[in-house]
């Protein structure tokens, strides 16, 4: 009797986990779709938008759509997003699902929901995330902006910047620091989206587990066009 109860409990647990994975797999294309929405809205802005020149030389981009203040101000909460690596040939990788948490300074002054974008100038910080996580402490040189209107000035003033951050709420960019936040791999979401247990971020970025869904194709096409100034 005890053995049958144990088997039933294990089976029930497995079915429950499978149902969660199935639900997550259905939600992930929506997340990618929200990232596409954010990028389309930004590209539609004529003056105060992320410079295409910045994306041309970027080693990666992370986008977190629809964040709320409580995602950062309440312990244990985080906001979901995706990371795409950018190689020397101008090719964007498939999306790696990630989370952003921490960094309460200034959030109370920003409207919501917020769209958060990180543009990585160097490969080192992208690699740190791919390995598991990146804590943006004082050693990580992260600065807000620049926008198209002041990109030349900013380039001269911030030559050592490793990551440019953008926080957009109610249609406008806010000058908020993302220092002390943590970017971490969302392993469960990656497993669900790519249909493979314990898939590594490195394999996703290298194309070993390519996802050819329309959402992913559209996202990569949009980033390629944006970086080319289209």
C-alpha cells in the first residue's frame, strides 16, 4: 500500500511539473512578442531613441518588457526578459530567457509599467550572464543612455562605459540607475521554450538548439534592421 502511494505521489508530481512546463512554453512566445513590441515602439521614435550605432557595435542586448516597481522593491521578486548575443559578423543569437532583480534606488520615481533595456558594449559581461548571472556592482561600469540627440557627446564623456541602460515608462526614458541589480539565467523558461531539459545558455547562443519560430525570426530581423539604421 505504501509503495502504491509513493508511486502515485511521484506520478502526480511529474504530471504537475509537466503541466507547469507546458504552460511556461505557451507563455514564452508572448514574452518574445512583448520584446518585439518594445523594440518597435523605440524604433518609431524619431529623436529620443537608442542610437542604431550603439547596437552596431554591441555584443549583446537584454530587454525586460512591462516591469513593475514591486518587481524590484519586494524581496524575492524579479522581472522576466531575454538576452540576445551579437557576434562580429552582425548576427544576433536566439533569445536566452533571463531575469532582472534588485536595485531599489530610484524606482519609486518612475512610472509603470517600465520597459528596461541593457546594451552590452563588451563580451565579458555577456559571457558572465551566459555562465549563470551578472551582478552589476561598483566594478561594472553601467550608465544610462545615450539617446540619438546626444550620442556623440555621450561617446566622448563615457569611453569606459561597459553597459548602457534604458528605462522607459509612459513613452519617455527616465534617468534611473540600474546599479546593484542582478541579471540571471531563467533556466526553467529556457527548458520550456526550447523543449529540452537543462539546456545551457551557451548552447542557445551558439545555435546548437535553434528555435525557428516566427516570433524569434521577427525579433532577430528587427534587431538586425535597427542596428543597420533601417
